[in-house]
């Protein structure tokens, strides 16, 4: 694997959230014919063309390596013209979206379809979140939709639609559509009759669903995928413990990813060498054999972590892991994005211990990463103690620097901590550090850990008085979730009490990268 990048073709998925285009029709037709075989199959092309041309910003899809695997169709309506007693054909204009009103107040959900082969990846939830973004950014009051209740066919002789819906809400009955909609923040406003008469499984009934936009206010015209002004980051303070196999380690990884995803985090940061417990599985207990044995698990772990990033819709910075390339050992951090792509940053400065006891080499490339929550950089542990690296990243407009670390003593930790704080102040960026805690008594030379994860900010009035956004309890397994205001960084550069970026004497000095360019 190249130090510069990981090929998209090498990953299991490469997901992209975007607006539908007319040339997507064949993919859309294939999905509709498959999912709606019982209720008429796909729309004709003329319907699809009308939808995409009438309200292009409202038609959203997820493609995987060039093929549409999920999509959502929406329309803006003046809801008072229709009220709660409407049919699908009435409010969608027979799916031609002739009811679209750019000055309307409600985003109406016309359709959501996910390829059955992809339903374990939570793409439906991702489409719903994109719709909510669209509703907020177009400054509409709410999202409304008529929802099928296909599992009602199994209960229609036993209960009324109202009773069925109440039992689904109480989780006594599972409905593949309504259960999902309730889990995504929608509430049932009422039951509609003859909404979609041809829907025999729902017996013609449907739920009228509503999601309220609590941020509704006038004059905020943004669309989906607008540049974010804040980021929610999650840090894992990882407890080192013995694992019998790689599956047990990945189970613990998924536990934390799941938790941070539930809290809506944009990114999860694991510590340096979070997979080190697997060194205990080496047939030879010596330090060098154990670390080289650990490298044999990296591909498997990376594939699994990338899958989790896609499935849980969260970018994962997979701490760092050892990698063997051309009989040389490197320490590599992987940025597993939620679109399925993977990028990497090699540790540039192995510590004296890593060079002497593990025969580890340093990488030769430095880069920033563009994500959907901002531009970031990654420096592994010792690298943050070299200020030139952060300065180069800052010149590339890095907003958040992530530092996975692994230290055994408090003085080692303090070196990382205080250098990280300095990087935040001098480069006017946020710095997040995440380390491990606990002990590994069966692993030579890495048996103890000392760690305290934290997020640091620049030091000025708009930020915490001590420039510490938040920090964990030392040496305790836990997570840290922090919201970061990225707009504050821009204001600081131009209006701060001191302006490190603007006041730099570029006429006298500069930091220049002379190695491989990324």
C-alpha cells in the first residue's frame, strides 16, 4: 500500500452522497422493479425526468463505485393546500412533482429505496439524515411523508391499523418501514386511508409522518452538503486488555464506534497501536517478533474498520497499526471515511525505542485530508513534538489535528500533551489526542500505559480560558465527545487578540517541505 494514498478500487465500498442525474435512470428503474415488484415496479422515464428537472436539489442518491444503490425523492409543497387528508397521487402530482412549490413550507418525502444487498449498511438512515439537512438548509418547517405499513397484512384480521401502529411504536410488533421511520425521529400524526390503494400489504392504509425542523427560521438558503461550521468528534480512551483473537478486538472496536455513532459524531479517533493486545498471540514472546507478528493482522483489521465506518456513517481514524512493506516495518494511521475510501499517514519519526527494538522505519510523506466535516491532519504520537510538521499542515488550512498516541509514563504523556497544546495555539487550530490505558503483562516492553485524552483549542476569548476544550479522567477507559465550532478559527485568524497566522514574518523565515509531496 502506497504511503501517498490507498486506491479506491482496493476498498470494499466507495460511497458518494449526491443529487440524482438523468443518466441514473437505469439504476433507479432496476431498484424500483426489484423492491416494488408487487406494486407496479418502476416509474416510467418521463416521471423520473420530471422529478430531476423540477426539483434537482431534492433528489438525493448514494452511489457505490458509480452505481446508484439507494435514493430518495422529495418535493416542496404548500402543505395547507393539501392538508392531512390527501393521497399519494394528489400530493406528488402523480409522481410528476407538478405540486412542487419553491415557496412552500414543507419538504414532502415521495420515495426512499435502498438496494436489499446494502440494507446492513444503514444507507436508509444516511438518506434520511441528508433529507433533514436539506429541510434545515432550505429553512422549511418540517418533513412530511406517507408511510407504508407492509407488515400489517399479517395482523389485519386481528387489529385495526391504529392498534397495529401503537404496537409498532411500543416495539411489540416490527414493521420494516414504520419501525425504521420511528427510529429516525419521525412521529405518526394520523392514519390515512386509500393513500396508496394498490398497496395490498398495507391494505391501502398509510401513516402520516412528520419530522419537525426545530431550527426553522427565515432566510437561510443553503442546500445539502453545505460546508459545515461545526464538527462533533469522539475520542476513545482505549483499555489495553488481552484478546484471544482478532474477532474479540474488533467486537470491542465496534462497541465504541456504535456508541459514538449513536451520539452523532462525525469522527472517532482510536489511539496509536490500539491493536497491540494481539502481540500477546505471537508464538515468540520477544518484542521484535511480537510487533512484526502484529503487522500480520493489519489488513484484516483495516478492512473491518472501513466497513464499520460505512455501516455506522462515521469517519474512523484507526489510531495506528504496524505495516510491513518490502521487508520494512512502518507505523501507519488510517483515515477510514464514511464514504468507503481509505487514506493513510505514516509516522515520520519513530522513537529511539521503536527504531532500536522493533527496527521500525519512518515514512516520507505528509498530507492533509479533506473530510465532510472539515480539513484535518494526523500526526502519530512523537510526530507532534516536531512543530514543523503541524506548521506545514496549517499552511494547507488544516482545521483539526488528530494525534493518536501511546505513552507508558506520565513524563512521556506530558511531552505529547504540552506539545499538542502548543500546536493548537501556534497554528490556530483544534488538536485532539487519544491514548490507551491499562496494562499488557504478557507483552514484552509494552506492559504499562499512561494516558489522558483531550481536545485543545487556541488561547483567546472565544475559547476556554485554559485552552482545554475537554479532557478525560486519566487512566480510565472512556469516550470523550466534543463539539467544535470551526467558524471560530476563521474569526480568530482575522480578529484575535494575537494573530499567529497573519503576523508570521514570511519575509524573514518559512518552513518548507523538501521530501515527497502529497
